[in-house]
C-alpha cells in the first residue's frame, strides 16, 4: 500500500459528504488523484472509479423493506462492483451479522464496519468531533482496523485504540449492535419523555396543581446518568421520534428481533423473554409513537424523512 492511502467513497449523502469534506479539507486529498467519489445520482456528478482506491467507504442507503426490516441490497450491489484487494468500510446502518455475511460472500475484501453517529443539523461538526469512533472487524479485517481508525477524526471513545493508548476491540457484529442500540435507545427516551409530558398535562387539567414539564425535564436531565438529550418534547417540527433514522432503525431492530424469536432454539422461558422485549416493550413504544403522530395529523411515513423534508410537509398542512 502506498504511503498516502487512496480513499474511495460510495454514496455522497448525509454520511458520505462529511467523509469527502474531511479528506479534502483536513487531510489534503484531491479528487481524481487520491480521492475517488461515486454516487448514482447524476445531479451530484460523482462518477469517479473507486476501484482506484485502497480503502473504500460505503455510505449508501439501507431503506426499509415492507415488513420494516433493513434492506441491504444497495450495500450488496456496491460491494459486488469492487475489484482488486480492498479494505472496505461499511458506514451504512445494517443488521447485526451483516458485515460477517458480506465477508464470507466477498472473501477478497477485508471488510470493516464503522458506524456513524451524526445529527442531521450538525453533520459536519459531529463528524469532526465524534463522541465515538468505532471500527468493528471480522477475523480477516482485524489487522486493518487500526489503519482505518488513524484515517478518521479522533473520538472521545474509540476502538481498537483509545486516546490513552489502551486497547478496546469490537467485532463488526458488536459495532452493528452499538449503532442499533444507540438509535433505539434514543427513540425509547423520546417516547418516555412524551409520556411524562402527557401525564403532566393531564394532571394540570384535572387538578388545580400547576405541573410544568419544562421544570421537570431540566431537573431530570441534570442527572449525568440520564442527561438532557431527547427530553425536549417540542424539539423539531412535531412531537415523537421522527427523522430519517429513529423510525427506520426502530422498525428494523424490531424486525430483526422478531426473526430471532422465530428462529430461537432456547428454552420456552428465554424465548418468551425475548418475545416480550421485542414484541412487547419495543412494539408498545412504536404504537405509542404512532398514536402520538396521529394526534398531530401525521403518519410515520410523513416523518421518516430528512428534517428539511418534514419541515416542508409541515408548511403544507
């Protein structure tokens, strides 16, 4: 591999664009020389041959299937078009076990999973200053994880090497779980905040007591174990968990869990617990969010979009 590692990026959307900007503005890369970008959208004008690169970041969409499960066909199609011996870094959100499946399907590549944790309104800032920079590996790509980590912005918490040079390793499957855990947790926290808001409002209406949810959330968020994030029920264009990621990933994880329930070989008690968690708790969270959106004349489809598109929809109502 040459002294300056050549970089390829497939998919120049919300996730891929900051990667391109990082290598151009911070690392001094130049398109066509050591940076190669490709996107199927002709309006974007990215038709570089990414096979000229040594390390290729795949940041393509993983839209939901009709049953809510994660559709990985676009990622698969991107991988199928690569040639030579590459380090491939999947940035797209994919179900646990997918990187390992791709590693078996495409044994020539050394495939890693590097989840991204961006908020849409602060994508560049979040990319520059990540709270976590995780490089999950397969057995074949384990030796490449540190190479990719050193190409990216340093995170407050990172893997395989931390800022204090201690070693913390994550497999690709574990990193895939981290991504889903983070987004599902966010959706659950948003839901819990809205439930408390509704209960506070109901009590204020049914009694002479003035209950201000804003005071409550400020005090609750002061606990560092909880934190203030996702407690503002009026954040964004409507109440409930919305946006391009939370609804999609909640549905995707429920579908993933349901698949595990159907294929479970554990005893009846463990299978029942798994089913209760997935079909009981998480599905109940989804039902509440659906009801909350309906109370605002919205559907999950309306809000499962990028923020600017949801705003446009609001103006049309």
